[in-house]
C-alpha cells in the first residue's frame, strides 16, 4: 500500500507542483491519474518512486516512510517500481534487448540471466523478433511496448506509466492498454497518467484528478 500524506513539492520560482495531496493506493489497484498539463502528475509519480524528495509531507509504502530509507535503502525501494516515463526514453544507440536489460544489469543480475529474462519480456510484449534492432527502427507503438518490457523485466510490484498511449494510433494504443491490463491481472499495481480516459475505462478501478497541484477529484 502506498500512502501520501500532505504531500507537497515546491520548485524554485517558487512553483507549487503539488500542494497537500492526501492519497492512499491499495496494493493491486489500477489507478488513473488525470489532469491538465502541469497539474502535477509527473511530480507525483517521481515522488512516489523515490526519484525526488518532497518539500513537505510524506510518502510511505507499507507504513515505511520513504524519506527515512537513506541512500542505502533507496535503490532497493526503487526496484519495487517499473517506470514508463516521458523523460526516460529508450537509448537510441543501444539495441532493444540492451535497453530492456538495463534495470537488471544495474541491479547486478548476471548478464546471461539478465538476457534470458529480457527474451521472455520481449516475447510477452510481442517484440521477440526485434531484440537486436535499434529503437529508431521501431514504430511508436513498438517503442512503447519495448519501454513496457523494460519496466516489467525486473518483476516490479508497481508499474507507473506517464501517458503511455500518447501520440500512438488507436490500434497501437489499444495494444498498450491490453499489455497493462495483462500485468495488472498478474497482481501488479498500476498507476497510469492519461488524457485518454476512454481507452482505460474498461480496466481502471479508480480515477483521481489533479488541478494546479491539488487533488480535486477521487472516484471509484
């Protein structure tokens, strides 16, 4: 369970990206996070994943305050998460397989074992035949599926995806939603930011809305 209490993030300026957000996300939930551009969705994701620290308030997972983990504990905490973020694209000079393997190699998984798991992940997202190609040769939908493979290859308990269907055609977007639904069915908590709510209407269990850094709507 993820719990945010009075969570706030102020950037220099000052810019209030998040203001006093209270939010509890039970394990196994499929949550949609909606709101205008600049509403605070990406900041919320980065705080939950431990990529940034809050200005005030807390993020806790299973009642453990993330801020108290320290430098030694944060890398292990982050391994709970599979991230599909707009500011972390595939590396164009690395093959698809090498991109997907990065989380495993950084975690110290032996190379042979890592690429065995990569092969399984790519097969699951329908890219088994594209493993040795470079990302620029893939379509937008294929690149997004590769990003999802990279996010789940280390078997996270939570997947956070920031606009995973943005700029995709309808068929590609539908396939991405199908993949996310499949991982959710396997027990993974899904936290998805989207402007295309209709695509997720059949799978989402809850929808929250951010506006100017504040949580303004919470519907199940």
